[in-house]
C-alpha cells in the first residue's frame, strides 16, 4: 500500500503535513494515489481523509502559481471547493470530483456542446481576474522557442509560420474587451459529476480574449461546421455576427498552433538530448489521434504521443489556413477594424 511518505518527495513532506494538520487536524490518510496524465511540473494526489476524497496539489516552489483566479472560480461554484491554499509553499487541497466521461453523460454531442458553452459563458461572467498577461507575447514566445530549437523543420512549418505572420498582422490583439479566461479548456480539465460540469486546473487562467476559451473547447469537441455554429449561437445568441465567426475561426487556428508548440516542447524534453525526431508530417491527423487514444495505443504523457499530437494539431491548423475561409476571415477582421 502506498503511503504519504512513500509517494511525496521529502523536500515537501513537512509542508504537506502542515497543510493536512491545518485542514483536517491529522496527517493520517486512508488512501493516497499519485494522479498521472498531467503535463505540468506539479505533483497531484488523490487523498482520502475521514472517508472523504480530496485533491492535494504541490506546485514546484520555483513556479508557484497565482491562485487568485481559482479562488474566484471556486467562490462562484465553477471550480471545486478550496479547503487549503498556501501561496508560499504551493500546497493546495481542493474537493475531488468523481467524474463521468463527458461523451457518455449527455444524450448527444450537440447537448454536450451547449452545456460546455454555457459553462464558458459562466467563466466569462466572473468578476474580472486581476491577473493579466499578453496573448501575443505568449504565442510569439512559443513560436520563437520552437524555431530556435530546430527540433522539426520543413515546408509544412515554413508555410504554417507564414500564415501565422498574417494572423499577427491583422488579429485585434489589443482589443480591450477582456474576460476572465481559463485558457486551457481541454477535456482533462472539464469534470462532470453527473449533475454539473466543474472546471479544474486554473494555473493558466488570466484576463484574456474571450475567443481563446471558445476556440480551445471547439478544437476538442466541435468537428463539424454545424457544431461550431451551435457553440457560437449558444454563446452570442441573437448578437452573433460574421465578425464573431471570423475571429473565432482565426483563434481556432492560433490555438492549434499553440497546442502544437506546447506538445513539441514536451516531446523535445521527453526525447532527451540528441534525439533525432521523425520529420514526416504525413498521416498525422486528429482523427488518428482520437482513435489511438480511445484504443489505448497512444499516451500524451509520453514522447510518441506528444510528437504525434503536435504534428496533428499543426496539420489541422495548416489545412484550415489554406482554405478560402481563412482568407475571408482575415479580410473580415481587416474590414471591421478599419
């Protein structure tokens, strides 16, 4: 049986014990499980105390996050309850949600999309987060880091980054219409307990462009045009305009590029120094990724899964940026701004 001291690094054991005493008046755990599958440097554990499950998270001291966004979300009932938060040690204890797979919980993909979109709208209606960051600087930094690494090169990347320059030139980066944004609404961060959707892992949250949350969610859940339209109608209602559609479409490609860069960064680290990466971009599709993930043939916490997922995201962005709709969307942004 795994124990607290066998799983938790000695360097944080005192901080963890103090958190347990302050929260539960005991260090005795009935159960402790290291939760795998996360891609951050934080250690995340499922613990049982007094017949109740909780999540204990330990951020590395050098990257302790600003938890103010999570506090706002928890107060509004969008994130699990916070039972302990120490901003100096990086230890948090929150409620544990026993989840039901999202795709199995709703009668149709359309109903799921509507519920996800309503959840996004609720996030965006939260009091405005105090934490700020530059979306353009974030994306530019990731692209620049990838280029400098020389990890993967070739025509696909050259063309992709040419389109990215067009987005850089015409996207309204400095629009002051900001909302409280989660910024990482992938399926792992959406937990359904049978009654409502909870949002977890608020480390990347800050005041941001509303289209980021919409685009990331669509990239994981909206494969067809009618699903995309359903999302936008649910979010904007009768106020939906062609400009909203254009900006959303461009942001979807931007978010695909971002996720590709992040996965390549992880793959580069997983592959180790001197690794020779397969340059072939052919056949890497999101459809293939979904199939292999469903069949247990791919693990996004391992090198091959990270590399393939990065390639699939970049290919998907490239296919969409080569379309007439991309040119039309860029022109719509130009016309509206001017």
